[in-house]
C-alpha cells in the first residue's frame, strides 16, 4: 500500500516524458504551410466580371453594389457617389444624357467605357457631348504597360491598356488626357461638383487582371473620396423572364403551379377504362357456317347456288369442249343422256333462279349428282 503513490508518480512522469517526446517529434517532422489553390470560377464570378473589384472596394470601406441593366443609365441614383459603367451599350436618348450629366453636376462621378460595338469614328451621345470619338488600330503587344500620373498624385502607376483603342478629342471642355495627348486612353472632365471619366477599355479591372500591375491602385485612386460606388457590369436589357421575376414573382410562381396542375390533370382519366374485346379465334367450320348463314340471310340463291353452278358447269365444259357449241337445251339433253338424269332437272339445277327452300335443297342435290357423274371412278372407290 505504501508503494502505490510512488507507482502513480512514476506513471505520471513516464506519461509526461512520452507526450513531450511525441510533441518534439511532431514539431521536427511537420511544418505548417499556407498554399493557394486555384479552383474553377464560381457562377457569381462568371456572371459578374467586376466581382473582384467589388470585394476590393468593400475591403477599403466603400459601400459597393453590383448591378446589371440600364436603370442607372436612364435614371441616375438618388444618392451621390461613383457610377462605374463597364459598357455604355446602345445610344441613350438626349433627355437621359442630360439627366445623367445633371447628376454629375450635383457631385456624382461617372466612370464609363464606350461599347466595343462602336466603329472607328462613331460615337455615343454621351461621348459626342464632349466631342469624343473612338479610334482603333493594330495592337502592339511588345509596348507593355502605360505609365500614369493622376492629378495631385506623384505616384506612377503601370496600367495595361489595350493599345489598339484610343480616343480622338475635338472639344473646348477642360479635360485631362492620359497617358498622353496623342493617344489618350483615360479622359477626365470636371463638371460642376463631379467628374466624367472615360476609359478606352477597362478589361484590366476584370476578375482576371485587377490583381496585376497597379490596376487595383488605379481603381482606388479614381474612386477617391466617394463612399458609395455602383458597378454597372452589364448595361444590356434583361430578358422578359428576368423582368417578370423582378417585378412580378408571384405571377410567375402562379403560372408555374398552374402549368404543373394542368399537366397533372391531363394525366388523369375522366371515366372507366374501356377494356378491348379479346379477339377469339374460330375454326374453319365455324367460319364456313358463318359465311353460309350470312349468304342465306341476304340472297340464298345468289349466295349459295351461283358459285356451285359455275363450278359444276365449268368442270363439264373443261372435260367436254364440245358442249361450248350447244345451247342450254341441247346441253341439258346431252348431259341427261350421260348422267341418267332428266333434262328438266339438269336445267333447273344449272340455270333457273331458285325459289323456295325445298327447291334449293333439291337443286343442290342435283348439282352434287352432276359433279359425281363427271368423275364416276371416285364413286366406285
């Protein structure tokens, strides 16, 4: 009993030594590292090419909102801030251009890029207001990035502009052209309390390129003191389904439920199923009996006698061709001499119309006798 505390202390010391040894071994053989693994682009990033710019500005403390459509182009925001239009899209009515410029005069900043669909020398009404047209040429991939110096900022920035696009300027408005006057790709026009900024292209602000060179820095400097930014990443009109879902979602849900109910209703029957009658097979005797009953009900003489009369007469004519040259009377007498039947009975069996049922039976018997007389050897067998 006295050795029990000593044994417990020894076990505790041994356990601590073992744990310490494992900790030292783990520290010597394992190292903590941080690895960046690139994955496939998420659906939100594929839909919004300015998603990285949005998150970058959010980390700077700017209130950012990404939108699509032409609403902010036709109806400027109620609040002041910066409106970043990635693509101006189709031309705007002059009244909308005037409203947009009035919003800029109150203190808003407009950062816009002309549509890539504009041809050389063509212009958007907003560009035409400032006497700007878009020019294009061959891209010089060896030229590298352009160096920019923004006003009141001595920091130089390397920006990867598309060298195949630039602006042509013919205006009396005050402006700043960067990187140079000959091939400007960034124009800044002061207007009232705000600014109108034009970029020849803004692909360097996209998700794939904003982390390169000084692109993110340029975006931060252009945003300047604005605490609110709207990123209009697409100025195309949304589809009818998108508009209905945006303004009347309950209508679309009701139509979808109605369609499902209609499909379900079409799969339901309105009455009992009609069981198809099973096709019963008949044997040959039943078939012959049915045909005979049908013929008897409609025309016994024509249905039952005409075929038999033709067959019997045809066989006699085929066996004795000389009968073709005789008329009916002579033919009946010729047959009577060779069959033992009277000429009248032969004539009634082959030619006249049938009367009552009794005569039909008698006529049928006479036809059988005529057929038997044609082949007397079968009777002997």
